[in-house]
C-alpha cells in the first residue's frame, strides 16, 4: 500500500513544483518518487499477501510484478519527456502530475481485490488520460482524440459498471473472494444475472485493452494524442488493464470458462485479424503502431482465453517485451518527426547510414514486435501459443501464427526503409536521454529474449 500512497503524494508534490515554476526539479523528484514506490513494492515480494483496507487491495506477486513494470515504463517515458512538454506548453508540472495520477489508477487496477476498487482504478487512470490526450489545445487532432476517448471511455465505463452491478446482484458481494466462492458453491445453478454480468465485464475490459470490435477509438486517439502520451496509453495503460482482466477472470470465473472462453476466443481472432490487416495498409508509421497495438492486444488475450499454470508468467513476459519495444518505436518517431516533420515510413529512409545507433535500436524493437527469435517478443509469443496449445485449441494457435507472419511484413518495412532506401536528409538529433532509454530498453529486450526465465519464473 506504500506504493499507492507514495505515488499519490508524489503527484501532488509535482503539481506544486509546477505551480511554483520549479521546472528543473520536476524530473529528478518524479524519478526519485517512482524509485521509492518501486522499493515499497519490492519489499513486499516475499511477504504473505493479504487483502488490505477491508479487502480492497492485495499486493501479491502478480500485482507487484505488473505494478513495478508500470512504474519502470513510466520512468522511461518521463526520461523521454525532457524538453518535450516545453514545446507544447509552459505548464509542464501539470502534465507530470497527470501522468503520475494515471499511474496510481494503473497500480490500483493490478492490485484490486474488490470490484469497487477496480472501478475506481479505471476512473483514476482514464480521467487523467482524457486530459492528457488533448493537451495540445490548438491541435485539432489532439482535441478530436480527447473528445473521442472521453465519449467512448464514458460509454464503456457504463458497461463495466452495469456488469459489476449484476455480479453484485447475483453474488451479494463486491469482494473477489466472495464472488469466487459463489461460483464454487453454485456450479450448476449460477444466476443468469451473473452470466450477463460476465459478458458486460468482457465488453468493458475489452474497450480498455483496445480489443476488436471495441477498438474504434484506438487508432484515432493514438494518432491524435501527443506521441509521449500515446506511449503511456499503449504501454502502461494496456499492461494495467490486462493485469486487471486476468486477475478477475482467473480468480473468479475459471469454473465458468466453458461459457466465456468461446466468447473471448472469437474476440481474440477478430482482434488479431483487424489489427494486422489494417496495419499492413497504413502509410503512417504512428498509425501503423496504433493498429499493431490492437493486434498485440489479441496476442495478450490468448493468456486469458486459456487460463493455465503459465498464463500469468507468459502474459507478464509478453507485456514486458511489448512495452519495451513500443517505448523505442514511438520514441524514435518523436526524433524522426522533429527532423523531417513527417511520420510516414519514408521519413525513416536511410536512417541507418545517418544514425546507425538509432537505427539499431529501432531494428531490435521491430524484430521483437514481429516475434523474431532471440528477442523478448519471440519468447512471449511462444509461451502464449504454448499455453493455448496445451489446452488443445489448435485452430486458435494456427490463426495466431498466421497473424504473426502478417505482422512481420509491416515491421520489416521500417527496417527496409532504414537500411536499403537512400535519402538526402541530414542526421537526426539523438539526445542523451533518448540514448539512455533506448539502450536500457534494447538491452532488456535481448536479455529477456535469451534468458526468459528472468521474467516468466517470477509468477
């Protein structure tokens, strides 16, 4: 619980630092606070996990692992933000504070033990993002992104809240342990309200993770929002949402998997094909990443469709791989767009000759996203596929492999542009903070790819 309190206080402190124009202190204070929150979580790793605050939250190893991942990725994003927000507005403190408050909601989503806390976590995380998506006040694309995200988010929250209400109506409790016990005690006599509640929960959570057919907000919001905010939405938000998704369904609804499993399986297949097919035809690198994030949501859903002994470890590993690669991909787009003014694939032409180190980092990220061996992305896909195959769902694995092959095409377009297409543009500026973030992310991608048990064995 110390992590949630630390992050909440940190957000308020950063807000006041911005109010008193202490810009130079924002970055070190934020990073120091994030490190402190991570230490609080790490200290609880070997402790017996018990529900806290009347059963509202629980910091077991699952919650700690995903929370630390969210904190680390947020730290990398804040490192990339040096001088970034100055180009948008002089009020930098409020953007740091909003990101930190959104992170608080993400941590609550990974550690909830009561449906009320799940709803509170979703709202804290989302409301801050509604503002962050539209922080470019004079940019119509940013305004459109904020409005679409707000409207669709409010609509999906209605489904989520209605689902929670029906689950409460059937089981008589918001507590996960009580809901689980209700399912166990009534194996063949579960209320129809409960089944409808599960379906509504799937709709609400599928929206948060950007799964089809509830994905329509994703490409427009990712494309219109500032790139740094897009990184946060596509990594931290997605990781927290999937952690909450898996916690709820693995803990409470596993005995009813024959009911909701086929529904999630269909959603997974639709998500994979919609994400990959639409990503193939994109000309914008940023929009391609937005659609590919939909396809990656499909891969992550495989860890929930079939809940087994390795589901949580496989999902954690894949989320780590995806988040690290996405930080590099979107971060490189910031640099390239500053230099060329465009986010098309052509903007990357000849980058390997002009900026070999930057091109190498992007290549590692693209290879991991494509699932090429010796990268974390490959091991993550392999573990998720193996988990599904262990349940003898061969057709689902075959369709997922076909989609993985499709993804190789549009990721390799970037590599081909960097190494094999000529350009007369000048070298792209590669600041030190970007070099540090890309180096850390690239090394971790390769390290986890070679030694996957470093992550998968945690859970």
